[in-house]
C-alpha cells in the first residue's frame, strides 16, 4: 500500500544506459592507439617515410588509410548491431574465435611434429 508502480520513462533509461561521449572517445582512441603501436602498419609507414624522404605525404596516405579502415569497421559494426541480436552475435563470434584458436594450435602441433621428424 502506498507504493506506486512507476514505469521508467524512455529518456530516463537512455540516460542511465548511455555512455558519455568523452568516455567512448577516450576508450576508442586509447585502444586503437595502443593496438597500432609497433605493428606492421607502423613499421611499413616508417620504412616508406625513410625511403621516400617525403614524410608528410606518407603521413597523409597512412592517415587516410587508417580512417578508411576504421570507417569500414564502424559501418560493419553498426550493420551487425542493427541486424543481429546481441546474444546471437556474441555466440557466433565466440564460436569463430574458438575455431580459429583450435585451428592455429593444431597447425602449430602439426608443424612441431613435422620439424621434430625432420631432425
């Protein structure tokens, strides 16, 4: 008695569930920045800049390439989020990652056994 069943307004649940803009920006920047440090793309950019002697052009080309691949990832991610239920996507991506892991481990064992038999 005295308690009312209040249904939360859509804007209330949205404001609680939504992540602040700067939090998403900082997370995406730091994740991509750390993932790209020292990878083959950075090394290729370094070599192209050293060989060509035109670092500004290499920088612009590398930046446009990274922006293009990031845009592609965002667009595909957005399409997936709109067309697949989150649970199904999580299950499918988990199965794919497990399959890749099992494949890579089995390939490693096969190569190890072949190298061991050759010696």
